[in-house]
């Protein structure tokens, strides 16, 4: 179920660059930011109005500082929590670093146009969707912990090969393929 939700959320990273690139050819980036603010406020209002609270067991003490500190302390002493949290944090840090740098890499270093960059970024995002779909199909056969290990191995190997190819002969195809495989492993 989580794999399906994650794949669904990834659609935004697939659609956003293509749509944003098309809009950026018509209006300035400032207009896009204004549109995003209006969209965010509209979605926030819609959620408040039409989506009811699902937690029927509200706890008035849940946000007390002492209670929160106790819960955080429990988490910090749970080895499994720390390993999973550190792993996912490092993996997504690598992806967000790519998000930040990808336009400079493709448009600046590889001289790729805005529309082509948006399509490449959408293709790379497909790696995560494909990985999430594979996870959904394999998790019951392989087991979650083993599948996480396999995914981490695939992602690590992809980043190592991406780094090596970038040092030897950086090309758009090697960066695109490396990031696609990295995100497949993340899925």
C-alpha cells in the first residue's frame, strides 16, 4: 500500500517540471511562484473544508513538551528506527541534491533546452514509479527488510557508477540512466 501511495506522490515530480517548463515559456518564474501560493492556499482551504479528521482518539496531552520528549527519547533508543531513518534520510538527501543541481547540470553543462530538461526530469522520476511498482509486486515474496537491502544496494551501485561516469566522461545519457536506476532502487 505504501508503495502505491509513494508512486502516486511521485507523479507530481513527473508532471511539475513539464508543466512548469511550459508555463515558464509563457510567464516569468515570479508568476509561477504566485500561482503556487494561490494553489497551496486553495488546497489548504479545501482540505480544511471537505476532509474530516480521521483520528477519533484525540489525546489532549499529545503535544505537551514532556510527553513529546518522552516519545522522542523512545525513538532515539530504538535501533531499527535509527537505521531506517538514517538510511531514508541519506537516500532522499541524494535525490534532493540532484533536484537542486539538475537544471544546472543539464541546461548549463549539457546545454539542454528547458522543454527537453523537463522531459528528462520526468523520465528520471519514472524510475521511482517503476521501483515502487516492483516493490508492490515483490514485497510479499521477498520480504520488506530484504527488499529494502536490495533497493539500497541498487541505489548505491547506481550512485557509484554515476560518480565514476561523471568523472571519466559526463554525458546526459549516463546521468539520466544513473538517476533513473538510483530512483528505481529507492522505490
